[in-house]
């Protein structure tokens, strides 16, 4: 009897579907994604590759594309698992798949003796031995393995993976966690995992998908489409199919959401339906807020198990993400959030108001007045909303502009605003916090119209609150002049005690006004690239915020003060303030990424100056949300450019600086008080000139510096158009380096600013240290070793308390020998100098080893680690007894090591051993 082409099997076994034993049919059109195919190619070098994500993330399409395109012979075996498969049924298909691969091997290759039923332990051992004897590994793809819920069904696969000696490579597609013991391979570094973050489409892949579907979308709309879909492949395919019929694709993208019928149907069927009723309930009720933690979810859902439910949903990724705060906050995928909000809107009005009331109460209790106000307004709790605004108005100023925003709440009725004009101010504050300046201005005008008849004490309070909103709107508009005027008006307002029958009256304290106005003025100074002035503003505002007990304003000022301390060079103060800011309660969760970003940028500068580039790069990545304002972007660019240059990417570093300088110039163009120049502009110029000099473009570097210094030479700095003294010094240091690199030490010495003058105490400390190091190097080149040593010691005195290292490790080449000589002459900073010299030698050795021929240290017998340590101490004036005390060794042990050092270095005296070691770059 001929075999059915759709079924395979034997006469005494149930038939098997051939379609489940071959890669899935690919949907048309298919977008090739090389980066993911490469990840799979790399993954099959190890025993297990797991592609895990919820429905619609393109797992099957990716695996089928890879399997069909695989050049490996024999091709990967394929098994598609279906719902309801038992362990016996699974092994029937695994049997057929492995037999098919075995039959495709060369005649002389061992074929695994695959059993026709779920294998017994002895059969598994025979199968594992046969697989281990294969010349090449066998690739096995098992798709939708999450459908097998019986852990015992997978024990055979685990056994084969452990005992087939890497000759079985398993590639798994699944929606959820598996009963496989994956932790073993994860701990061993042998598990490749591809999840939703990697499966999500990138901008260029979105463009490829639209082209494949024949859709033309403006380039500017691509990021928005990816943002709306979260890169979810199924959502993007739904969008691509719908866009074909749209006359205005860009406008349609703005309206595309999870409440559209096709998307909503898929999400309900494939994402929500498989969840437990409890998990669905938590998701639906939590959708009243843009993001939730477990406590908030418990509050709105009226339950106590949200932590476990949310953690389980987030573990699978894709549609519920959690941040790294403690406790974690969770946010739904944009399209799923649309659907859940749409379902919320269909609840009875009383039930929806109750959810908003619960959320408002939780946020108010936990120090998040902005969110509390939004929910109070959304729930129609007008008195509650007014109380929240009057009691917490300084905390309602928006400092982050890119947060997801819920739809605007319904406007309160006219009679409510007539009775309480502050309610319209509350509406304006809510919209301003959401970044909707137009709606906020409308509410403000409405409030003013209804406030004309207020009695005097209440009218004074209303004026202060309205002025604070005017200040906020000026900031949102980027009108720096109006910010300064509004801040002055706010500081001029006074509130008198209100009548006893209004407990809300008189709550606007002067400290609140000073905190709000100072923070706004500090932000303006920082945006214009004036860190010194910004630091003074934030310091005053921070003090006022603490006096008024305003944690949100405190975080804003503290995080930026930390950054400005780092820029000024107070590394200890910057680190302390940054850590303190990150520990503040408002910095927990998704809602304060920008403020936390300033603290991380401060830590990046601290790590950079301490010559910890990896730590600096990690903190710089966390600081990305803060680099939206031009001033902060300029500071981030200074840090990033140094790291890029150090990693051998000077062109990228130059681009970073040039772009940041252009953004800063544009920001200052709108300032009537500071049309040009400025501290950060000078620093960016100095950094750019240094980079150009490093790549040999000395003329351009010199020209940049002289152009920047010229206004100051003409006394233009006095009227605010040139750089202040500290930045002039920074330019002078780089100019001296350029002249030294050009071979003119006399011109370099003339350009070095006087870093020991009394006014130098006001310079940023990194500039002063760099000037001192350069001065010492030039003194040594001029033959004045005594002065050079004295200068180095002064620089070390300044640098040591804050842990500066980079100013030494990235200085001119002559500094290493100057430091080494300084060890002989004696220093109060012996351990630091010894570490710096050793580090310089290690870098030289690494560079030498990278060159053809490597390095040749002419020692017949190398020094041990202990001998190298004692050798470094021999450079000092310490006796053997003192060295023994420093190292907690006996004197006889030290003497034995010293004798061995002399023998290996072919020396008879201490000075001769040190000289010989330096010749060999051992110290």
C-alpha cells in the first residue's frame, strides 16, 4: 500500500502528519532578518538555543526561515508540537524526526537507533552513545514546546543533551518557561536565549516590512509606528495590511492602536484568553494606571496576590515589562494597554470612578501627587483634586517630557469651577504635567475668569498658584526670558493666613516659592550651558525644597547638583549626592528616568576622572534619558567623546562634540542675556581641539582655540559673551598641549594658565589639575627637575582626596618618567604614585605586545608577584624593616626576596636594582 504523502508511520503505529515534521510554511511576504539568523547560527554552537516570547513575536517564522536556509547537511530535524500532545505522542514525532536525519547521513556515519515508542533508560543510553559517535552534531528544532506540560515527557531530551557529548543541538521555540532544567546550561554559559527584546523589529526592519507589503510611509513616521507597536511583529503586520488602503498613512499611524478590531481580536484570543482569570483581572483593573507596582495593583484590584501574578506575567516578557527598581514597576505593551483601557471604558461609571479613587488614594499616600491628581480628576472627585493641587503644587511641575500620557480627563462642570476656581488650576497643572501646554493654558484662562470675585486672602493664594503655572508654561514653551520674569513674579508673591473655615488657605509657603522658582531658573541656566550659575540656583532651591519637605523638587535639584558638582570637580560630593538622589523614593519606578539620569551622568563623570572607563560607560548608558536638554546633552557628549576617543573612534568622538556644540548654540540663540559663548561652549571647543590635535590636525586645533580665546583677550568676557576664567583656563591648557605636540615647548609654557594663582581656586578642579601636570612636564623638559617634582607633589595634594587618576594616566608621555623619579625623591603619596607608574608600564607593555615582535624582557628567571611588590617598595626610602611592616611580613622574608631580586636583576645594590628594573619596564 503506498504511503500517504501527508502522513508517515508504520502499520502498527498511529500515523504522523508530515506537516509537523517539516519547517512551517512561511507567510508571504517574508522579511529576512540577518541579525537573528546570525544569532541562531551562533547559538547552535552550544547545546541549547531557546527562542521564547508570547504569541505573535515571530518565533515560528524565524525558526522556519533559519531551518529552510540552513546550509548544514543533513538539514535540521523539525518537530511542531500541538496542544494536547502527550509524552508518548511527542516522542513519536521526535522518533520520526531523528530517524529522518539519520537516514540522510552518509553510509559510513553511525545512525542513532531511534526507538518507535518513548524510550526506556537503556534505549536512551544507546541513543546517546550513537549520537556521541557522530562526526557532526545533529540539529533538532522543536517548535511550541511549551504545549507539553508534563515534565516527565522531556526527561529523555535532557538525558540526550547531557550525554550525547555535544552531538545533539536543540533549538526550541516556546511562549513560556519550560520544564527543562535550563539553569544548568545558563550557568555554564551554554544557553543562547532570544526573547522579545531581540525579536522586536527595529526601524530599518519596519521599513523593510512595509516595502515588502507595498506600503509607502514617510520616514519620519517609521519610529512612531515602531513605538506604537513596540516592535511586535504581529502588530506590525496588521498595520502593514491596513496601511495599504489608507490615503494618509502617517495620520493613520497616529491613530493605530490595540483597540482596532483585528488587533483587539488577536490580543484577546492569543494573549488574554490563555491567562488565568486572576491574571486577567489584575491586568484589566491595573490598566487604570500607566504603570503599576504590586502594591498599587493590590489597591486597585482589591486583592493581595498581585506581586506573584505580575511577576509571572512579566517573566514571559513581550506584553508586560518590569523595570529594575525595587519593588519593580510594570508596564503593559502599548497595544495591549490600548485594549485594556478600551475595556475599562466599558465598565459602569460607578465602578470606574471607584478604580480611579483607589488609585488616587494610593498615589497620594505614596508621595506621587501628580498621578493622584490625574486620577482624582478622571474619577470626578473635584474637591479631592483641588486639595491635591493646593497642597502639592510645587511637586506638580513637569520635569520629564517623554512619559506616556493617559487621555485627558473630562473637564469639570462650570458650577464646580464657579465654586472653586482653583479646580481649573488643578486641571491646568494636570495637563501641563502631561506636556499638553495648549490645554493647560486654556484651563488657566478659565480659572482666571472665575477668580475675579475671590476674597483677598484667597485671591493672594490664587495669584501665587496661577503664577507658578505661568512659570511652568514658560518652561514648556522654552521661553527663557519669560521663565526669568515669571520666577521673579512668583518670588514676589506673598500669602496671608486664610479664614479658619478654609483649611486649604495659606498653605503656599515662601519656601515652596523659592524651591519652584530656583529649580526653574537652574534649569534655564543649565540649558544655556552655564553650569556654575545653574549650580548656585539648584543649591538654593534644594535647601528650600528640603525646608518645605518637597521630595520631588528635592530630587530634581539634588540630581542636577550632583552632576554640576562632578563637572566642577568635586567627585566625592558628586558621588554622595548622586547616590542620595537615586535612593530617594520619587526616583523609584518609571516616572523619574530623567532625574535619575542626571545622577547617573554624575557618576559617569566620577568614574571617568577616576579612570574607570567601563564603569563610566555603564553609567553613561543609564543617563541617556537625561540628555534631552541641550546643556545636559553637551555634558553627556563630553563624557562620551572621551570614551570614544579612548576606544579608537576619534571620528565618532568629533561628531559627538560638534553636534552637541551646535545644539547648545541653538539653545543660547533664544536667550537675550547670553547670545553666545558660555562655559559649556568653551569646554566643547577645548575637547574638540584636543581631539583634532590627537589625530594630527594641529592647525585646525590651534585655530579653534585662538578663536575661542579671542573674545576674552578683548575683554569681551566681561559683558557675558566670552568664556569665564575657568573655561579660558581649559582652552589655555589644550592650547599648551597643541604647542607641545607641535614641538614648541616655549610656546606651550607661555600658554599654560597660572594654576597656582589665587583665582585658580575657582576653576573646575580637572582643569586646574591638567594645568599643573602640564606645567610639571614642561619644567622637567626644561631641565628643572626640582621644580617639576615640587609641582607634581602639589598636583597630587589636590587630586588625591577625590581619587583623580585620569589626569595622570592620560597625560603627556613624559609624566611616567617624572612620576618614577618622584618615587626616588620621596612623596607623601607613595602608594598612588607607585600605582600610576605600574599602570603606565602595563599599558606600555600591552601596546608593545600588540606590535610585531612584542616585548623582550631580558630576564633568565622572571620575578614573582611578591618580588615585584617588594621591588616597587625598593624605589622608596623605606628600610627593609619598614617594608616588612607595610606588607605584614617578617624582616627575614623581605631580605630573602631582596636577595632574589638582586640575583635576577644582576644587581649588587638597591639603586642598581631599581635602575635595572626601570630599564626593563618592570617598575
